[in-house]
C-alpha cells in the first residue's frame, strides 16, 4: 500500500529529504510531511555569499535564508544540514551564465541550477542518507503513470499563477521518479495559511525574485566582473546594413528590447540579433522579430516512447518560450538527433539560450513533455535574408584582415 507520497510503507518508516531554501514554500513542505509522520531531514544549500544578498529581500540560498531554514527545522524538531555548494554552483551555474551572455545568448540560470546542483547533486546526497524521496517546494504536480514500474509524469500545478514547470523541463525521468512536489495541488494562499497554522516564522516572508545571485538584478555588473575582457564595445547596426552608432557591450542588450538601445532613428526599432563573435547589436523593425521555427539543443524528453518515434512526423504540442508567456500551439519534430519546433502563430523576441518547454496541450493542468534550449531561431524570409546579407558584408573584410 502506498502512502501519501506514493511510496511503499508507513510514513514513520519512510525517510524524506526536504530541500529547504528558507522560504515559506519549502518550509511548509517540511511541516506538512513532519505532521504526517515522515522521517524528515531538512537540507539547505549554501550556493553563494555576497554581502548585498544577505539582507536583501528576494534572495535565496544565502545569509538570512539559511538562518530561517535552520529556525524552521528547529521548530519542527527535524534534523537540518547546510551543504556548502558554492564552488559547484559557480562552476555549474554562474560561470556558464556569464559565458552565455557574452556570446549573445539569454540564459536561464534557474534551469541550470535545478538541472545540476539541486536535482543531481542534492538528489544523490538524499539517496546516500537512505531517503526514499527528495521533496521540494516547487509548484508543479507529478503522478504515477505506470504502476508496474512506478514511472511518474510531470504536470502543471493547480495554481497557474505559481506554475514553475517551465523551469523544470530538464528534469530527467530518473530524477522525476525520486522527486515529490507536495504543493502542486495547493494555491499559494493555502500554503501561507498552512504556514500560519503550523506557526512557522516564515509564514509572511516575501517570495524570492529575479536571479538569486545577482544583487538588484544588475546581471551586467556581475558579467563584467567575471569576464572583464569580454565586455567590449561594438557597432549598433540596422538590419538593412546601416551603422547607427556604438554600444558599450552586447551584455547590456536582449533580443526584443526596444527601450535603452541608445540611438534615435525616428521610428521604433528593436534588438533583433546579437552577434557575439563580432560584438554587433543588430536592430530593426518589430516584424523582423517574428519567429516561426526554433532549433533546440540539449533536449530532455518526458513523453511516452522515445522522442524520435513520437515526433518523427510532427507531434502537436504547446510550446512555452518564456516563463512569463503562455504555452502556444506548435509542432515538435525530431529526426537523427536534430529537434526543432514550428510555432503555429509565431513568437517575437525569441533568443538563443532561452528554454522551450513542451506541453501535451494548452490546459492549466497539462502534462509536461520535456523541452530544450534554443540554439537558433528562424525568422521570416525577409529578416533571414537581411541577416545573411549582413554576414556576407563583413566576411570579405575579415578575410582581408587575416
């Protein structure tokens, strides 16, 4: 007989490690499972250490948050451990984040953190402690889809406003089978109500926001500090070939950006491409942003059978390009290790390095089928032709310089 976490045996005979960030969500998970009688062990990862984060609202995994996690664990009467993962976090998340921006991409460090530090390293630590599962405070749902093997599937949560499935598309099947998400069936207001009922000191604590390791959200300052030689000025070039001005580093720009470009043309212009190799910011009209096809790398598949069998002729899915955008109708294609997605109505502002999450449909409780990172996007025919002309214009000059 299975217990409330779909694990065999009685809760009191079942050890569960809870990843405690010091926030209200993971604290409630620990409190709920402790109240059910599980053998709960709390673990907090110390991921970085800078003075600006210690007392700043919206930070996690540093300073005050570690202290709060420790206080909650003490109040619940569960053992609590702080693991120093600073070096690992720097190697797996911060350094690749900076490198990606320097090369003109728009990375998503939260996905990398879940993919490496939290759901790989911490998961193995939980196993080494004899835990039957690792529970987190993420707002997603999982459920058994194959009783014979215990294989689980991932779904969007009940509270669509708190949906974190976009950041978890890279969770492997083996990780998913070991993970549990007790808050997936709750609204955020219910979670806070439980925290108050349990008397947790973090019941009214602010939620974490933005990128946790970047003070005040100024990621360009961090990148300039980590890779000062890579932050170089360059040209701002219109997609029609005109050089409009200069910039102080492509890390200050993102695809789709309109404000703060630093030039005036008398007409609305947007950042449509970042040429990391040549340090060029390519701008143009809004229609040059429209993307119909995206090519993916590092794809993770959580659907039935294998991705090539499922998507050989085009699998109807809903694709989500950004966490702040809804999933849109699309078709997924996979052939010979190459994967791309065709967007039914197109999307604007699609950038390399972003994630594309796959959903079975567009419903609030849709199953997550996986996803991948955007390696390249294809715009409309005219925009693609213009970008090729820009590339052709500089190649002879580069060849002569060599």
